[in-house]
C-alpha cells in the first residue's frame, strides 16, 4: 500500500477524530435587529452605511462606534485596502459581528496592502469576525499580521470569535514578537491592568502561505517562577495572568514559514481537530508545529501535523518552557523532518507533568523525541506507535542535557511500539540521562544499544492502518496505566486495570 493510500486509510478510520469539519458557517440563533452598516469599497461615495448607499472606505467603517447587536458587513466580491480597526464592543447576548453581505460568488476581501495589520481588534470584547478573506502581501519582510487581537490595560476580554476566515499571503518578516508577524496574532500588552482573553474561540479558518506564524499567542502578564529567566522580565513584567477557555479547532494551516500554532500564557486551552500541512518552511530560526509556552493544562488532540520543513526543531509537537500539565493525545504526525516531539525547558525554566499518549507517528525524523537541557519533570510517554518506512531517525531520543548539575530529567517511556521498516541504521540515544526509563515497549527492526528497554523485539504485525494484526505479540503485553484517557487512537476503550496492548491500538488483533 502506498503512503498516500495509508494516510487516506488512517484518516478514514479516524474521521470523527481528525477530520476538519466543512467550512460552511454553522447555524446561529437569530440576533435581534441591531444597526447594520454596509461597506462596498467599489461604490461611489459618500455613503451613509445603508445597503443602498454603503460606506466606501475602511476609514468610514473605523470612525463609527459599535455596540451590542451591531453588524458591520462587507460586500462580497469587493476588496477594501488598508486596516480595518473598528471601535466598540458587543455583549454576551448580542455580539458585535463583522461579516459579509450580498450574493456574489467571491468573498469580501480586506487587503492590508502592507500595513501592520489587515484587521486589528483592540479591546473589543464580544466580537465575532467571520466569513471574510484577509490578505497582507505588499512590501514583504516587515512586521505585519492578517488579524491581530490586542488587549492593553483592559482586564477580561470575553466572547471573541474568529471563524470561517480565509487568511492567506501574509508576508511578514522572519521574527515573532509581541506585535507580529502572524496570520492570527493574539497579544496582551499594557503595563498597569492585568488583561486576558476568556472564551476565545478560533475555528474553521483556512490559513495559507504565511510568514512567519500561523496562530500565535503572547502576553506581557506572564511572569512566574516556573518560567525562570527564559524571557526578559523587563519586557514581560506582569504577574502570570492566563487567558482562560481558549479553543483553537477545526482550522487548516498550509505553507507556514515558522510555527503552526503556539499558545502562551493560557490555562485550560484546547487545540483540536486542526490540519497543519507544511511549517518551518521559510524561517532561519527554530519552529515547531503545535506547541505551548508558559501554559497550564493544555490539551492538544485529534490534530494531523505533517510537512515540518527542516531540523531546526521542525517537529510536530513541543511542550516548551514553563509548560505544565500539557497532554498530547490522539494526534497523527507524519513526514516531519524534525521529528515527533520536543520537550524543552532551558534557560532556567521547567517543563513538568507532560503526557504523550495514543498518538501515531510515521516517517518522522531526524529524532523522534528531543529533550532540551533544564528540568523535565514527571513526563509520561506511553501507548504511542512510531513507524519509520522511508525516513530513519538518527535518534530515538536526542537528549541535549548539560551537566547533571544543571538538568534533571524524569521521562518514562511505556507501552510504545517502535518499528523500522526502512533501511537499517539510525535509532541511537544521544546523552541519555539517568532519569530516562523504558519498560514494556516493543522495538522491531531496530538494532541499537539502549538503556533498560524492558520490552519486546518481535514483529508486532502492524496492519497498513497501524492496528495490530491477529497473533501480534503486542496484544495485552503492556502495563496498566492509571488515568490513561479511557480510549485509544482508534476510539477503543482502554481499561485502567487490565493489561493493555503495546502501542496506540487497544482493540483485538485484526485479520
């Protein structure tokens, strides 16, 4: 079976888990009539914002104050150039909505034309931005964004939704800062009033051809002991004030110069059902697919990540400095040059309580797992399936630890399947620390010296869809793990007490 057919089979099996839902807008309850304001940048002006006499410039749209239930509507098939920077806010019952109108086949377009932001939503709670096309390609190389959310000395900004947007050709520079460059940039600035987002929902967006970041979070109110000296305390002086209830889901990201999705200073965020194809493609710095920094209790699940472009990181997932309680589960990772997973505290920070379970990884290299120096505490990597068909990783674990006095690692690998079906070679350990432990894993087609493997070497009889074949030695050969999530990658139930299969499949052997 070809790789293309294999991934098609995997996606078909996990369709309810991984598939990005259709991009048609979801139905919403009717909003009682508020004020409707129309913009057609091809019409002859001046206008009054009515559908018969629309505004004809972004300046007119920006000059009007908006309130609960108001709608700012752009005519389909037309383009407005510059920055959309509306003022005002909706309410929990009646959000302020920015969308489209008309029946033309093409979307309404906001073209930043080289401005810092094509769309800037500054201190605008209870706002929904939807159904627009957004681009910002002129004068490439400077800091810029497609959509930027900005809070400054505001407090809680609740009820913001970005959905069903087509964001493309945002040509910023090769840097990431508090203010850019991203397709969707979420920032907390200010110096006096701690501020945060609450209930931010980013979903069903199509993001393509962006330099440098896909979806990027950053906050000045992020200082805590866990982060150590990893970021400049003068630039980020505020006490850690996380955004709450953030969800990033059902987005498609393609051809991203740097990072795909990066969360920062959040608690309880969920990143799920996203498709990321092509990242770390045009950046000279280090970038990863989906990663966390200075976050608590992030769940990253049901995502498909591929196309990491080089080995300066270039892996699908990363629990970075000051990440606490991050869970990576039920994800499909494949064809990433940098590998599958990075755990990276460094610079005085800590990374702790990371869980990596029931993921599938195929043809990820140059290393499957990389550890940076610094304290990596209570990390559990279990019941994953790693298969190398064409790309043979140089390292199963690449540990970049410094001296034992400067690092402390606690990583336990249990119930994982590692299979090499390609050319012999690779699969080494680099600087394995005493805290790196293995038990009840299966290594097949891999000849290497490894510490405490505690497992099997027989053929696990993987089917093309990476389920275990009938008679597999991996069936019921694992060790039970409490609080295991309750299900495998394929949706089968997982017992907390009975011996599980080794790998990401918990069902019976498949003929």
